[in-house]
């Protein structure tokens, strides 16, 4: 588990702004597992045959869909079709969106990372 104090300053400040203190280390750890603390991390598994949401197989029996995941928390822009994906490179936008998802569904949107952390 990573500590909020190990996170890059910009990321740590945004996590402290959006998440409750009891979740700071969890949020820092999730973002590290998702992006390696790279604000410009991008995972794009979409293509002509696999648009956003198309099945691309499974991992450990969990269905996996084509994604366009961006930034610290690897927010899947496919889930926000009205948004310009590049906006998720903005730290506050990325962490604020992560908080919104966490507030609605806990750490479930980051299934594999949260599972590895025991969350």
C-alpha cells in the first residue's frame, strides 16, 4: 500500500481536496496501480473492430471491455461520451471524477487494483 505522502504533490493535493482523509492512502494506492503515478498515462484498447464498451475478453473470469482510460486514475472516457478525453489529463478533473465514481460505487470501478489491495 502506498501512502499519500509518497504521491506526487499535485496528485496528493487533489486527493486531499476530494477524498475523505480515511481514503487518502487508498486513493493514492489505486492511482499508483492504475497509472504508476503518470499524469499522462493512457490505455486505449479501442479500434475499428472494438469500439468503446465492446468485449475484448476476460481476466480471471471478469469480462473486459475496450477502453480509453486516461490519467492518474485511468478514468475510462468511454463512460463519459460527452466529454473530451484529454480533459482527464487535468489533475483536478481526473481526481474529481475518480471521487465521483468512488462516491457512487466505492472502489469497484478499479476492480483489479482494489482487489489486489484488499479493498
